[in-house]
């Protein structure tokens, strides 16, 4: 049995439209965020989950992490259903949302980490060993006594990763982890994620619009559009299928962002 199994997953949201002039009420509209999505991920894989804005990527991550409950479909992660076995499930999961934080804004990182240790009931010896390992890998040693609000964006993202991995989760969800980062910070995060996946065997699901992240980290990608899974396979196979334009001056592929943009256009996204 696969570590992550998603079978015919569906999720809808009801939103209210803008009130028209002269009307007292706003009309409701049903948005199909996920439509019959199915896939499997083996333990230890590092998979890219890509698609345009509104494709359903974040919704999938929230369902897999137990935050949302779907209308229909079956999901198991390590044999558990995320939204019914949530307490047992979250002990084995780490989540990083690029535009949200789980750390406390006005206190030093070390205090936030100490509280997370208590929340996840990590033994003191295991906590110290893991914290030393992560602070060295993420180069956070000089920042542990600094409040989160005084850190740069790149430093905050490294701090968030550390916080998400303190309890040694089996599965890490990354939703736009490199958004807004400079080139040096992105490279540092990529190197760390490769190390974590290789050395610890952590399963990683990465959603991002930065295709350089996907190219550097993921051998397998899934493409989502309008709530439907459109592609699931190797990155190189996808590029060979959709990267059809060439120049006679140079013998190399175009920028991967352009390739993905053309692919979205061909798929009607």
C-alpha cells in the first residue's frame, strides 16, 4: 500500500458574488476546487505539485494535513485518514505555508521551538539532538535568540522549516516555501530539502510556482488545473512533451517557466 493514497477526491466551496447594484442580497456560487483527483505517493518520494493559481493545490495540502474535510473521496496517509485521525496524524506531519507562520512574532526563536517541543511532546534529549542538527543544516545558530520580527524573509523561512521539522515528521508539506526569497536563500533551502529527503527519508510534497525549484528537487511532478489532475509523471518526460520550441542559434531548452506557461496554455488553463 502506498504511503499517501488519494482516491476520487472532491471538494467544493460556496462563495458569495459581489452584490449587484440595486440588489439587497448577494448570489451564491459553488466553486469546485477539486474534481475527482486520484494519486499515490510512496514513502520517501519528493514530488512537485504544480498548477496555476486557483488550481486546487493548497486545498489538496489542507485536506492531506487534516485542516479541511472533503465532500467525497478517500484519503489515507500512512494508514490514517487525516481529518478523522487528526491527533495521531499531525504528530507525523510538518507543514510550511510560505505566507503564514507557526512561530511567535515577538519572542526569540528558541522560545517558539521550546513551545513546539511541548506541543508535540518531544523528549528533551531528542529535541536537543534534532535542534542542533537543524540549526547547523539551516545555519540558524546565531539567530536562535532573535525575535522572528527582526529576521529577514529568507531567515524566517529557514526558521519556519526548522520549526516544522523539530518533531521529525515522516511527511513534509511545502506550500510556496521560496516565495519572495532571493537567489542565495532559494539555493540554501533547496540544498537543505535535498539533504532532509536523502538523509532522513522524509516524504515531501512541494507546491510552488517557481519551476526552478521543481527542476532542482523533483523527478516526479503532478499538474493540476481547474481542480483536475492533468499530468502525473517524470519531469523530463513532461518537458520533452511540451517543450517543442527550439532556436537554431543554441542547443538548449528554453527557460523552464516558459515551457510550463506553454503547457498550461496547451491544456487550456
